[in-house]
C-alpha cells in the first residue's frame, strides 16, 4: 500500500477522535492521509493534532488563498486514491446526496472523481430517520460505499445502531476499498428486480409489495466487482445504481422479453417478485363494477416462469442461473424443491417469518446442488456483497 493515499474528511461528532487513531493505523499500513477538518470537527480535534499524526498540512477553509495557491480544492479532491468521510455526520451525507457545496469538505466531495467511503456516526434516531435513509440510499446508488454503523450504547445515552465502527474495521474497509476486487471484469450479468404490475384496466393493476432493494443492491455489488450489469426492473420508487444498464418493464411478459433480449449473459440472477398470474384480458376502458348484485369475478392467465424459462434454455443459457425463494417454514425443503423444479443452479432462500420484509436486515441460505451455506444476519447491502462474492468466485 506504500504508494496509496486517501483524502480523509473529518466531520463534527464525538467519534472524531477515533479518526486520529485511524490516521496512525493507516500510516502503519503505508497509506498516506491528507485531511480536511470541517468547522464542527474542529470542536473535537485540532488541525495541529491532525498534522502531527499525518505529517501533512491539515486543510480547513474553502477560501484560504494560501491553500488555493499551493493546491486548489479541485486538485485536493482528485490527487488521491480514495476519499474517506470519517466520522460522517448526517449533515455531510445530506449535502453530498443533494449536491450541495458550501464549504471545503462538501466542495471536495462534489469535485472528486474518486470513490467515496462514508463511515457514519450519529444518534440512533437520526440514523433511523427517513431523510437520512434516503440520503444513504442515494449515496450508495451514486456508487459510494456507506458502511453500516455499529450497534451499542451511544455517547448520548441511547442504545442502537449509530456508533462509528472500531478503528480495526475502518482500516480493513479502507484497505479493501483501496485494492478493489475486479474479478467480474469482462462478465455480463443479468439481474431482475422489483415487482411486476399486471393491468386490470387502464387505471388498476395487480402487483405485490416488493421494493426492489435487494435486487438493486446485488446489481450495485456486481458492478463494483467490474461486471457489466443489465438490470431489468419492475416499477419501484428507489434510485437505480449508477453504471448499470437499466431496462424498465411493467408486466411479467415484458420482463421475460427484456431478459431474453439482453442475453447472452454469464449469469442470470432472478430477484424479481414476478406475479404468477395476470388478468386474462385487460380492459381498454375503465371497468364500472360498483353496485351489482353478483360478486365480481375475474379470470386469470398464468404468467411464464422467467427463472424456469432461462434455466431451461437450450441455447444461450447463462453459465450460472440463480433464483430466490422467500419462505416462512421448511426453508431447506422448499428451496431444494425449487432448485429441482426450476432447473436453476442456486437458490438463495430467506426465512421471511420474522421482520425481513421491509426491514433493514436479512439473512439468507444459499442452496446449490452440492449443499448449503448460511450467511450471518447483516444489512441488505452486506447480504448483496456476500452473494456477489460467491458469484464472483463461481464465475472465475
Ligand atoms: N420467478 C420467475 N417468474 C415467475 C415467478 C417466479 O422468474 N413467474 C422467480 C423469482 O424471481 C424467484 C423465484 O422464481 O427467483 C421464486 O420462485 P417461486 O416459485 O415463484 O416462489 P414464490 O414466489 O415464493 O412462490 P411459491 O413459494 O408459492 O412457489
């Protein structure tokens, strides 16, 4: 790592002191840290202590003409291998997610052409706030790494997720980001995600609650490993990951068509919650059904099983075909049954009897013809990475 350097942005928070130890630990691994301290961070650590540890000048203000003459803020944000924001406050993530730039730290984040890693630290209620969640999602969709904070007792006396991870983990994540795994370079991977929407008439449809989050996170992890990713997505309200080819569809029939058109691929990952049935005929005009004496009935036609169709292609079958299964009971038996019935290579099963649906965390079991491997309980982004790592290994 001796030729590697990071631009470390330290924002305000009690955890700011940990970044001093981080500078020292990274230095031991041969990584040079150039540091920006925000105004709020200076309430917790001083430019002098930062300079003493990093052996470099510490930057603080945007319009310091001396600094601009020595090294402009654009240059500062680019002459580095990685930008690290640690601790990352809700404020800096909000600014970065929305493209605001009113001080040196936020300007550097907007001007950089390098990857950014955020290590958030904040009160548990702030971390759980929908606005912060939205911003984290946006930053991840833009290609940044946002670490999950640790859970525990906080400086404010509350308990929960929001603590800055320990320095050893921060160092490990930074070193990993400095030597990224590009093992999927040259591979084309096709992912489906989200629900499908099956029209009843021009204003009504049948669908399900799938948010698309797990599929989008898997697409982003595969992209991070260098894969060319085609993401075929049903209607969702989340942002697509940068750098993947997005094909938007509505119905199961459109999804199958988009998948077949996107072949050939090295792997197909079927994460979408495809509706198994569609109204046999969708009316061209809005149906008027109120007030009749008889209960309304509807006839359904079966949708194609996209996973099964792709698994059984005689020509152009991707080398690795993966299906997903959400089960509430007898997970192993159902997953193995699905593996056989669909003809796919792996089934990623999750037990949805608990709080997985719509929740933050997940744990999955990966079933192959040779056995089963269970993941730890992790965030959905970490689960995506766990799955992507196994795909990368299988394809290499
Ligand atoms: N799938 C598909 N096309 C369908 C239905 C499902 O591609 N028409 C895929 C999903 O993307 C997922 C897997 O098949 O990878 C889910 O299998 P499925 O048998 O539909 O499981 P469930 O929806 O959980 O249904 P059930 O357990 O009732 O069989």
